[in-house]
């Protein structure tokens, strides 16, 4: 079965700085990859998804992610972070041969003024 | 459009009591999921339905947990009897036909069992 790892539990960046959140997956074939954001007291909101095709994926709120097969990674990026981006971010992996979504443990983002 | 609706948003109950969590999926979605989120175990899938039929309940912790989906617009997750270790945030999510992985989450129910 597929699995996903988010190496960073907590990241702090200054407002206006760039952001990269790491996600590594384990799966033998091409995975389905997702990033979700969870604001305090809220459910998870889908930021972007990758199924196939262009490895650079654009999402909502100015986020993008790049699928790198050679590194088994799907890192989330944003060029300039806003205070409202402070939240918990979850990477998730699925597969075409099963209905089994696996979530990472999450990375908590703090934005400094 | 209304998103996934869950009620109640917060529930505090005593050990041994029955707890019922409710979910209304997005209209037209035919997959419905129940997840549990804790600090220790993260986000876990408990059960999911397709067209009101339970497909995979392997994540349900034990017989104290049960879930039903009597129609396309309503599902319940019941815990009887509840225990302190059931304290968690329970999420309901739904996804459209043929799009299992495009899951839309509700705001969650924070359950505290004392």
C-alpha cells in the first residue's frame, strides 16, 4: 500500500517570504497526490491535486506543487506567504489500483509578522 | 453551494453514554467518508460508503462504533458506549461520482468524552 511522509512537523516563516513544505511518498507506480490545508477549527480544504500530466500543478490561494518521480516527492510551494496562510498542511497519496487515501501527519505553518 | 454539513460541532458526554454524529454530504456526491483525527494517530479513515452502501469499514475501531447511511443525503456515526479514548475530531467528507479521491470535508465534530 502507498504511504506518505511529511518530514517537517512545524515550520515558521516571515510574512512575504517564500514557502516550501516537503512531502515524500512511497508507491510502486504513479501515485495520485494531494495537498490539503486545515485552518484552526475547520475541516480540510483541497489545495491542489496531481493525477497525471504536467508535473507542476497550480492550486488555489497561490499555491503550487511539483511532482518529482525521481525523488518520490510532491513539495508544496508559495512565493510569498500571507499571515492568513498560517494553518496545518496535509499531503495525501492515493493510487489508481485501490481506493485508499493515506494522509501524512501534517506540517503546522506559523507566519511571523 | 452548501458544503458538507456536520452536527453537532461540539459534543461533550460522559463515559458510557451513546453519541450520535450526523453528516449531510454535498448534493450529488455518492461517496461518503468518516474520518477521525487525533494528535497521536493523525487522520484515520473509519468507513466509507458508495451509493449509501458501506464499502470498507476496516478502519472502524471496534464494535462500539457503527455507521449508517439511510439515504443519499444523510449519514450517522454512532458510538455506544463511549469511552474517553474516543475523544477526537470526527470528520465527514464526500466526493463525486467517479472521483473517489476528490474529497470535500465538513467542519468536523469535536467529541470530548469525560
